[in-house]
């Protein structure tokens, strides 16, 4: 038996570092986690003996479980339980355009599975509570198919579709390379494994797709490409990072407009189509022998030498250091102009998908760097797949609801088919593509249409949650700052949602649909998760279910918006007509007539003008848009993008997350202290005590600024009185109606009085100053007479 020695006095024990990775959930080694989206499906390889646990995360969501064996036959025996129903939910999802359906369809087609013979075990349903679970033991080797079926939710109803969590506890822990690879996006032309610390060259034809996969996560890879046509002529013109940065005006390509990478002749070689990571490098060369020599590791294997060896058969001369698109590298430049690196953001299965714009000779490496954090200190494999140019892949980046959530690719809203005909200038916003500006108009023209006539804006990415149940009112009363008990059915209230310390989680609106029925609409997915956590913590019998995917919305804003809607919205006798809907109230109606597409229309907006928001199911979106567009043509209706929307909301003094507020900002500092009725709301709510203290001892106030210069001002610019910094600009724009640059700013309470003269610091904050004067927060219509009109 080993003798245990007590610690020696004065000697410090040695201990391992403690690191948490919220983005990589810590699961037992034998356990895997998957998410089946509401209204979607997924397919996973399983073996006999595997334990499957299904969780109805938000409650009230039905789930179908099917199984096919290795021969492609549907087998109830594989689940250890007889099928209880035909897999009608699965069939409906696979017949839809839902993004997960295509991958499951392809997996079934590759195995010649007959969907007509599909059966399923059905679990959960309308009355299942949040967190309900069901367990199965797999009896055969094959594929598990999970489906969360749903019908189209009417906007006035609350029968939404929500996710099912799937956890699989493996009987045999398989960590081989094949099992680690994600299911192919389509049938690959080539599958190329690039083992750790090696590189491979490969040929790709024009139009084909190249997928670079980080198999195990936290692994970097250098990518280089040459026009095959130029190589045949003996021209060594590789993809050039400097040219690419210059032409794009950004550090490296990304899906969307700035997507191409160029060679030294300015010829585009590839365009990035999908990117699930979003953090890469195009500044430094691929690692080379000089780097390792200088670090004290002479002779260390390196990407440059590996590139030279891989490209030699193509007649490409070697180099001492290769420029490259360094995918998954987490490098940046700090405020001291110092280049630094840290562990990659990439997780297992993350990838970049590119399209070849000409015939290419490509080379990819699996970086061998094991002397710093570049590869998480542990180099692993990279995998390359190529696909036919006939395949269809949407342009997308990855969006995660929370740090530990699975990545979801950028989606198009249901109004995209109509708006995309008017512009190609889109930007990613919270997991969706939204128009930035419109080709024929431009932001200034869009702005004036909003102020003088009417505009239509796609705001579908707003997060919607159905809050229902006997304790729904109690839950919201406890979780938001406004007094929800005062809401009548058909009324809307704008409110803040705060942590215990008074810092803001989100701002948004609460709709009251009935005595025990509410809808929370905010900007952040976490607000719904947080509501659910509070319900569980307090024991409230209430459901909080996401309906973002079941309800898309456009805003119709401007002086003519009421006239337009009066022509197209039919309402039942017991519902208010459009002309009767007051500010911050809503009505339930239909487009055109009593059999038209159902909609909810609220008199709300984000422009400072008279306006409405129209909510509908995605399947009805085009019909809704067409009706609004046709009715609006005689009134000069225009589409509006995010650039013009930013102009009007800044003029109106309306706040925006991560600009005017963060989780370190309370509602008073954010300029929405009116949402915290400390005197009239008698019930306790989260953050109340902290907000009382913070109101009595304010640090900053949100103010407006009139800038006495025509230079551009931007988010984050410092504000000074003399040498001392007293605040920061949160948002700024050039106001067409006021004819000057204006801003919103957070300023030290001692210097926040209207009329105070300040200076906005540019360059380093000291060398260039723009004079400005503090004015009320709302530059335009501070009494809100126009939206009330």
C-alpha cells in the first residue's frame, strides 16, 4: 500500500489548469447529443444495445421514431418496440422544403428505403410537459430516424412546433475516423482524408464544390488554389490573400456578396458558399521551417514543406512560405497592432464550403503546429469532400442560439422570394438573410418613403415565444419589468427583461391573446430559454414554446400604412377593424376576405411613424406580401432595408441590442426607464431591488447628440470633455430630415444635461475631435405624435 505524505508547510502544490468550454458540451465519453428541429427530422447511425433518450425540451411537441436496418428495411424490432402508427409525420416533413428533410431523403435514397412502408413509434404530444423524456434500447444495427411533426400554426393560435433533444448512449464507444465524419451534404465526387501534419493536392472542375471539414474540432487547415489553365502555361499565380483583402475590403471571404478569393491576376478562383465557423485568417503565411527554427524546434514538420511536396507533381515550384486562406485559424490584430493567436473556434464537424469558379489545382493541409494553441495543442485530421456543380447549396453562415447549441445555417425568410427579386444586397441577421438596401432605391429614398408614404420591411428574425398555461401571467409578471396584469386581451406592451443585477437580457413586446395566453416577441433566443428556466425554478405551470419558425412577419410603416391595410384586411365582427386598432393593440384578421390567409396585425413598429406589423405562417407569406404590395402601389409603397431602418430608428431614439444596451446596462441607462414602473407595479419581479438602487444612483444616461461636423460618426466612438472620456457613441447616422449627423450616446450622468458641449474623438481619440452638443434622446417627434396618430 502506497504511503500518503502530508503536504509540506510552505510548499505550493502543483495543479492542472481548469478550463470550461461552453461551446463544446461536456458529455460522458459514451454519449452523443442531437437536436431535431420542430417540424424537422434527423437520421443517426445506431448499433444494437445503444440507449436512446428523447426529451421534449419545450413541452407539447409530438415525436415520431422510426428505424431502418442495414438493408434499408423499416423494422420496428430495431427499436425494441412495435410501431404504433404509420410514419405520417415523417412523410409530411420529407415532402416539405424543410432544410433537414433533404439530408434524410438522401440518406434513405442511398439505402433504397421504401418510405411507403415506413412505420413509427409516437411519443409525447399536446399535454407533455417541458423536459418530458422517453427511452428506447436499440436492438439492431441501422439508422434511427427522429421526426418532430407539426402542422402549420395559425398566427392567432399557439400550436407551434418545438425541438426534440436526442441523446444516444453507445454500447460500444467507436472513435474511428469514419464514425467521426458527418453525413455528406450530397453524394461526394471525392473523399480525401488529410491526416494530421500532412497535406494533399487535388483537382477540381469549374462549378464543383469543395468542402473542408474539421473532423474533431480545434484544427487548422491551410487552403491554396491555382487556375489549372495557368499552371498548364507554366504560370505560378496562386490565390493571393493581399489581392483578396483589397478587392473585398475585409479580412477574408465570407458567404454573401464578399465571397470570392482571387489570384495575383485578380481572377476569382473560388467563392465561399457556407461557413459554420466564421473565424479564419488570411494575414500570415502557412507555417514554415523558419517559424519552428526560431521557436527552438529545428526540423519540425510544417505546412509549407508539405505544400511543396504535394504540389511538386503539378510542376509548381516550392516556396519558403506559402500564402493561403488559413481556415479555422483564430488569429487577430490587437490594439497594439500585434498579431496574436488562440485556439480555433471550430467544433467537430464544422466546415467551409466553396465553389470553384474555374478548373483548379487545390492543396489543403492539416496543420502540424503542436507547440502553441493554434490547433488546441493537439493536431488532428482534416477531411475534404468535393461535390458536383449540379448540387444546390444555399449561401449560409452558422448561427447558434446559445454557446452550447448546435449550429443552424442561415435561412431565408418566407418573404425572401419576393424581396430577392428587388435586391442582391443581403446581410446575415440572427440566422436569417435580410435585405440591406434595395437596388433601384437606395437607403435615402427608402428613408423618405417611410417618412412621407409607406415602406414594407422584413422583420421575420424577431424571436417569438408562446407563453401559455394556468401560470402564464404569473410567469411574465415575475420576469418582465412592465405590469402584465394590466394588459387586456388584444393589447401589447413594450418591456424590458432583466437579470437579478438589473442588467438587461432583452427588450421586446408582450401580446395578450387570452386570459392564460401570451406571446413574447424579442430579439434574442435566450430570452425564451430564460423564461422557461424561471418557470421551472418557481414551479409555475406554464409552457414557453418557440414559434419563430411558425410565424414570419413584415412591418408596414409610414403615414399611408393605415390606408393600405384598410383595403386588404378582413376582420370578424368581434375583432377591431384596422381603422379601430389603437397604438400598441392588435387585431386578428384575414387577407381580403373570410377565407383568406390568417394574420395577426399589431399597431407597433420600429420607425417612429404610424405603422403596423403583420404576422403570418410562412406558407402564407407570399400571398400576404403580394396583397400588401398591390394595395400599396397607388400610395407609393417601397421596400426598406436595414440601412434605412437604422436611420429612422436612430432619429426616433429607439434602442438596439448590443448598441444601446448589453447585459451590463439597465433600462434606465438604456433610455427606456419608462418600462420599469417601480411605484405602480406592486408585484415583485426579477431585478426589482437592483433597479431601485440603480435608479437612485445612476452612472450613465442615454442621450442624443447633434454633431457639428459632417464627418462620419460610428458605434464605439469615444466622447470627451477636454482630455477625459465621459461617454461613448452607441449609434449614429446622417439624418436626411434634419440635415445633419446625429447620434445616440451613453454619457456620464454628471455631463448628461441637455445643452452640454462635448467632443467626439476620432483617430486615437485625441488627435481629431468633432464638436457635438447633448440633446434629448429622440431627435424626431419626441412626443410620438406620429405613431399615435
